């Protein structure tokens, strides 16, 4: 029935959008170089010594622990405590384990052995019970306070030692890095307790998926504090991004601004081996006429010297090349007088620049420069006929993160001359540290993917460069080709279809098919112009003052623009993809209801159609009371899930009733005609509001299908807090704070009423006209206020559902 209601052209369009989305997913998740990181191994069995914490602290944070990492004789010697080394605290991220410290801890131990333990590091790690803090932000503040107490405990372990430390170095992975920055926002925290902060793949700018208000509020608190107190923050901070392999946290979110002339904030993209490093050096020597380089297979990597491999979100923790670079920097930061990390900001900045930014290879002062423009969706060929060894190709108009190019470098030369020689192609982005290197043997055809992590600032006039270290007597051709707000757009399309069904019920008395009404109502010109107009008006001071005076939240388009994520046609593309997803999700939900109803009939037998619109509502008060009690005593998301299942159960039961009736029509057509006449008679009678016809049931099922689509996304967006609650059920029976609890007290009764309602009792309501007008402004609201703050989407959804439920009574 669902497929019959949509034209072949629309079906072809939705199929095309699926192909387009699949290509995009492939580009994000699979179109990058293979993982070139070397695994870091332990030479002795790793041991994690649990540090005893004060009883009050253990009682307050029962699921958190502090460990000291060690191996072999080092672990045996330090079991007795106190300690004599340099303290480093590792903070795991979302769902991270305290055992992830073993990679950097083991490498540090090996380096200490190399210098006969003249200096050594004591690596501590916090066990956050692998909490899903990227999905549920309610425990971020709790983690921050616990880390503060851990730092105090660690420093007490060194009391009485000759070179006792007064501060610790923190290495934070993912959300652990944000927790480390949040320490400065605590009321009684002393900034001098941290001497250096290194974050790995930490989304500093904004959350990847803001699924509840607690995450957003935490980010605002941290970032606002660092901005407002920039001149008072003297903490040297290094942020290391994973590159394009890290599809969980895009590198643009990891970049930290320099807060003031007194602070040091460096942001780099990790992008090796010593073989690759020697190739670069040999190439430079070869350009001066000294030596021949070693051939290396083609690979693309990026910007940290002696690392030069892109890492995914997890491998950045164990990537041997990166951890070696980090430990080398730590060793160079040690003050010989105090035997601890230096307190001199200038030296810290100098050392970090040396290890994480500066490249050892020289660049020629004079080299030919070639300009290549990227004006649109086009291709362009550049032939290098010069005899030089080094070329600069200026990539004009390559400045936004939404731009993606494929550059194919073709080298043509005789096999004898090019034997055992390599070319090096370097993409240089002057406004951020995200350079990438590609190594290729010649002759060859090498494909280079050009993408940006950070857009070019408005006041920056630099141009991206493709630097080519080439082989003499070879000709080169360069050919270029172009090649989380998504849920809000999906729900926006479904909401427009929902509004269309309510309007058709008001004007015609019938509810149209979901696919038909989706094709009619889900148009981008019904949503985007309002958002564009509001964004334009916010550029005027009077309108901005009026906006702020009404306490309206910041427009999402402005937030996306500040993150360099807003570009031409992005909203249109997302809307089309959202409509496509809404269509296929409608097909899936319709098929699921049909399948479950068939299973119902197979297990329980035929079910008769209810004769009265209130026949199935006897369990409503009890069910609603149970759901509210569950929300109050355990977790709001659990209550939402249970009410959703209750609603689906009611719809499946109604579908089974309709299927039974249709089957009986085929068996006894005379009886079915009498039933139809009787049904029509009741339609004309004074008591028609209490009697159901087959048409009423079909209309109700169409409306129920759309509501199921809306509720499915509400459940999906509330699942993170439910997962968090289930994971910590052994420690806490009641989720606090609970982001879904306020929503439950409105959504649960509304869902319960709608699950027992029919269009027959709705279309005569005085509220139906007002209810049918809500979906359009709410669809605009999803895009205007819910694109980056996804936790707002369920709050918008509950409004029309609540009015729809009230239509059964008014």
C-alpha cells in the first residue's frame, strides 16, 4: 500500500538520493589512506596499581578510580610508594579505558631505561568506568571534580622527596581533554596544579553530537571561561588532531585559538616511520646533488614531524610514532635543576614547536611557482615543462572545508632514469597546521585527496600550495577533479507530512497516505527562506536586540557559520537527504507494522474491529501511571521507550483487526456488504462519533504510521542517556541529572492517548485547525534551533502531539 501511493519518478529520486548518500558515507569512512601507525608493544607485563583514595571521595564517586601504571621491576619498586618521578595524568575519553595509558606509559619507561633513569615519568590514569560522556553530558562535571581530587592525591604521593613536584602534566584523549580544560572553571582550583596539557583528538570547539543540554551547557561554561579569562590563563596547551582517518571527531573541532600573548595554545594535525623521514631528508640532499633517495611506496600522511601518519580516533592513543614524539618533547621539557617539567612558558612553547610543528627539511629559497585556479565543478590540467626539482602550485579558491578535490599527479619518464627514485608531494595549508605528504615512485599516476580541516579565516590572504619535490628528466601533469544537522532535517520532513495529514483530515475528512503527503508537503522552500531571512535580519542591531530581548536562542545557521560548516546549498542538500530518509523510514515502519500484525494473527488468531472508539482505552490510566513512575524513579529515556513500545503495540493490534476484517470480506462478501451498509448507516446516525468504519480505521493507521516515525526519532535521540543509565545501573538506580525527565511528563500522556485514539474522534474537534497549523513553524524551528542542538528536537515534537491528543476531548 505504501509503494502504491508514490509515483515512479519520486521513487527513482529517493533511490538516487540513497546512492548519493552512500557515496558520501564512503568518502567519509573509507576514502583515506590505510592506517600506517605502528602498534606500541609492552616489553614486560603491564600492571595497574590502584591508588587508595580518601573514603569520603570513594563514597562520593563509587564508580571512579585512580591507577598507577607500571611494568616489571619498575612496578615492583613503586608498589610501596612514595614516588620520585615526574607525574603525568592520563584522562580517557568517551567510553575510554584507564588501560589506554599503557602505550605512552610503556614508551616513557623504555626512554627512561635508555638514559639510565636519570629522569623518569610516573603515569597515572583515571578510571571513569568507560562512561559515554560524548552522548550523555550529565557526568562531565562530576568527572572534572574527581580529577581535581586525583591531582591533589597524586601530589601527596611525592611529599618528603628532594625534587617533589608541585604540578602534574595531563594527557587527555577525546572528551578527557575537555574535562582537563574544565578544571580551570572549578571554584577552588589552582591553575598552578597543571604545568602542561596535551589533548589528543579532543573536540574543543563544540560537541560532535549535542544530544542533551548538559553537554551544551558544559561546553559553554568551559569555552566562555577560557575566552573571558584569557589574560589570566598561563597554561600551555597542545591539541593534536587525528586527521581524515578520524571520522568521529573532525579535526576542525580540535583547533584551539591563541588566547593572548601570555598563553600558548598550539593545534596540529597528526599526519611514519623513520624510513619516510629519511626519504624527505634524502630528497633534499638529492636536490643539492648529494645522494639518491630510497624508494617508498605511495602514501599520504600529515603534519607532525617524525609522525606523518593520519590516525583514527582510537589509534591516536596507541600510535607509536605519535607517542614517541610526545615523550621526546616531555624529556626536552625537563628542567635540570628541579628534575620536573619546566615552568618557563617560552621554553615550553619552543620545545612543542620543535617537536610538533617545525620540519627538519629545508626549502629552496628560489623555486618556480605555478597558479592553478579551482573555480567550480570542473577539471583542469597543469603540465610542468620546466626542468626544476621543486615546484609550487598555488591552489586558488581552495579555502572552505566543504570543498573536496581529487588531484592526479602523472609522472612520465624513462624507466632507466627513474629507477629507484621517488617524488614527494606536499599539501601546505598556511592558516593551520594540517600539511599532508604523499610519497610516490616514478613513473606513476598518484591520486591525492585535497580536503581542509579548517576554513581560511576572513582576514587571511594566504593561498594553499601543492609543493612538488620531483625527479629530474621527468615530466609531470597535475589534473584536478571535484568530487550532524542531518536528524533535524529528517524530523522536519516528517513533521511537514504530519501537518499535511492533519490539514487533509480537517478539509476533506480523510487522512492521505504518508508517501503522497510527504511528496506534497516536504519542500525546502517552505522552510529555508524563513531561516535565511532571520539570519539576514540578525545582521541588524535593532533586530538582534529584539531577538535577545525575547530570550531566543542563537540561530543554528550562525553557529554553523562560526564553525565554517555553513556553505551554499548545504541546507538544500541536507533537506533533500532528510526527505529521502523520511520516505524510506516510512516504508520501513509500514512494513514493520504489517509484519508484526501478521505475526500477531499467527500466534493469537483473528481479532475483531472495535465497535467503539473508546473500546481499547481501559488500560490507559494504568499504563500512563506506570510510565510516569518509571521516569521518576529510574530514567526518563526508559519511560519514553516503554511508552513508544506501548504505542506500537496498539497500532499493531489495530492493523491486525483490519487484516482480519479484510480476510473475512474475501471469505463472506455478502456479510461484508451488510457490514458496510451498517457502517454507513452509523455514519449518518446521531451516534456516529462512537462507531468505527473501515475507512476510519484506515485513516487512523495512516496517521499512526506518521506518529510512529516521529516517535522513533524521539526515542533515538533519547537513547544515549538510557545507555548511560544501563551501564551504571550497578552504582546508581536513578539517573541524575536526567535530560529526558521534563519531556516525559508531557510526552507520555500524549502518546498514551494517541495510541488509543482514532481519526473519527479527532476530525470533529475544535482544536484540529490550530493543531494542523503547528507543524510548519515547528519544521522551521527544527532547522533554526535544532541542527546542532539535537536535544531540542524532541521538545519541538511533543507540542503538536500534545495538541493532537487534546483533540480527542475538545
